[in-house]
C-alpha cells in the first residue's frame, strides 16, 4: 500500500534517514521499532511531508506522494496521529473531533463523532471541555479518536503508549489490533512498547541510526535474541514462554 | 459628553481594530505587520476620496475601506509572506519584509496625494474628516457609530471563529499547523484569510482614526507604535487581548492627558504619547504575558471573597 524507496530525509541540514526502504502491505499492522534517535518519528514526518526529503520515493497506492503537503495526503486517506501535539489544546473536545472530521460531510462527521464517544466514553464526559484540561491518557484517547474520525485507509500511529498507564497502554494497543481485524485499516505503528507491539504486528522493521537493521515478520524479530536484547531491551526471546501480562496476575 | 471622552472613544475603537489585526497576523503567520501603518492610511484615503468625490457620509465607505485593506493584505501574503514562510524565514525577516511593503505603499499614497492635489485641485495632505461628520443625539455621529462599528465587527469576527467550521479550522491551524494539515485543513487558505481580515482591520482602524485625528499621508506611520503597543499589551497570543489592549492604550492616552494636565498643569500635553506606553510597560512588568495572561477568573474570585490565590 505504501512503498518507500531509498529515502534520504531529515530536518534542514541534519540528515536522519539514510537510503531507507520500507514497504507496508495492505490490511496489516507494520510495526517500526528501534532505539531512541533511530529516526522512527522522522520516518512518519517524511511520509507526511513535514520533514525535508532530499531524495528517494514515497508511493501510496501506486502514486508518488513525495513532497505533497499534508492536507492533500489527508484527502487521500492517510491519517496521522503524532506523538506530541496531537490534539488542539485550545479547542473543546467536540471541536477537536469536528476538526478531525474536517473532510467528511457534516452529517457524517457528527455521526462519527458520536461513535467515537461510544468507543471512548471518557470523551463524552468531557465533550465541552478544552482539550488542554484533559489528562495525558485522556488526551491520547482523544488523539486516537481523532485519527479514526477520518475513516482512513492508512493510519500512521506514533508512540501511542507514551503518557499512558501500562494497563491503558495495553488496552490501546489491543485496540489497534481490533482496528485491523474489524475495520480493515492498514496501520503503521511506531512504538516504544516493542514487545507488545511486535506481538500484535504482522510485519516489522527495526530501525537503527537511520537505516533498516531488520525487516521481516514481526514474530521473527521477537525470535532474534541478540537484536531484541541490544536494541529493544527485551531480555529473553519470545519463543521461550514469557509469562504474558494476563498470566502474571 | 466631554470632548476628550468623545475623541478618545473614537481613537480607542480605531486602535482596538488595528491592534486586533496585528495580533491576528502575528498569531497566524508569525509576522509583525509593519505595513499596518500604510494600510491604515489607505483606509483613511478611501473614506476621504469617497466623501469628497462620491458624496454622502464617510461611513458609507467603511466597507470599501475594509475590502481594499483586505486586498492589500492578500497582495502582501502572496507577494511576500507566503514565499518567505515556505523558505522558513525567521520572524525578523518576515517583519522586515513588511516594512519594505509599507514603504512601497507609502510611496503609492504620496503619488495618490499628488494626483488629488494637481489633477483634482484638492488638499489631501491635511484633512480633518470630522467636517464630513454629522450630529447625532447631541454629539458627533462618529462618537456613537465608530465604537458600534468596532463592536459589531469584532462580535462578528468572534462568532465566525467560534461557530463556523472554517473559523474553528482557523483557530486549529493557528494553534497547531501540523495537526491541522494532517486533518485535511489547507493552511494556505487560512493564512490568506487571516491577511484579508488583518489587512481589512488595519484599513478600518485607519479610517476610524481619521475621524478623531488629522488625516495625513503619515497617519498610520504616526500611530503604528500605538497599534503595536496595543497588540503587545494584549499579550500577542490572544486576539481578544489585542483588541482590549488597543482600546485601553487609546483610552489612556486621552483620559491620561486630560486628568494629568488638570493635576500637574498643561506641560503634560507634550508627553501625551508617553502615557499609554508607560502604562503598558508597568503592566508588562507585573504581568509579562500581557492582558490575556492576567488570571481574570482568579481576580474576580478574590474580589468576591472566595478562596484561591492569584497565580500568574
């Protein structure tokens, strides 16, 4: 669905990604993991036309989308949930949802917003409050709801679990798996909770210092003890029964 | 009504409009618009030309002044601001570019004045617009109409920003352009509209100001420090702060000079322009984020005796 070929990009004179090639297959979760500073967020910013792309190709459904401004990408069905600044703090929750559904017809946007408040009841409770007054977790839920408002074909999710209590982070990540299974949305998930993300993911890329260190099935990456240990802080390989979160209780 | 109060109301309403425009442009495109000066002057010449050549009251030509100001804003946006923003120019560059635009507009104003002088046999370089005014309820009409114009315009602007989809999109883009873009909002259109409204407010402010003070080709140049003072007084990050700031700056100039000269004598008149700026400086020392940064809610709570301290 999304194809990136020999991408070089960064911010101004600072280059972050070097000859990066990635392919995101349709209807699946592609997980991008890696240590801090590997260029995971920059990858998303390069797709969205926010970072400076110096060379390389970015193709979405067969068409080049390189250097397109982000509002045109949104119109093609790409939804982006940034890690920081992912809600409009000065607007009410209601206006935030309305803005997220900016491209939908008004009636449909209203209906979608209602669906979101059913999916995330906390949003209904605070519908007229400024987003700035929400807690970190509530904000993140609003951000995900805003990403979903757009009825996207492809969702780019940046570090969903940041700011969230572990138990809620777990829930949000499971929710991502549900998006794939029930709505058939293609997802590019950048995540710090590497183990959990790889468990629900289909394809995985390990990014190190602006290049791809591993590409393949998500489960296979979990079976690479050396890579997992060195870059992801996952001590044991997944193949040997690690007690899951549910099991430990 | 005391004359100082009547003139002060007109002047303060004019500054409120102009300072609001400066704030809006700064919030949306990070640009301190120096061209506000000549855009305001052009607003004055629009109503002057209308009143002299077209006839009728000056108020008939206020909408035209707004439109021409908006047009000048669009030219500035597409000609200067947008290309510079695309190259990620820093704020100083953006600001200086508008100074250049201001000088171009000032030259155009001078040429236009020459045209009026030599071809039309008029005296456009020193104009008292109040002679085209009429009397309403015992005072000059401007005293009543212009504050009303400001209130109606600013209320409409407020409703637009709060109630309409595009207005909310405008606020969203001002706060977070990246996320707004990812939501499908075309920031380009938002910025263009900001320049239409900002430029229009400058011209409207200039037109209103000429009903209070003598209209000259440097009407805007002379008053731009106070437009900026109003915007800075308001805190620069709140449109409503900027509007209030402009109004307070305008009012204190007239009220200050009136009361202080009664106490200290007429020599105070020579320092009239310093009075609002002193007030601004003093306020900013206590509330560095300007009027919009003052915790009004907490202040009110304190006044009515409820618990809760003031936090700045």
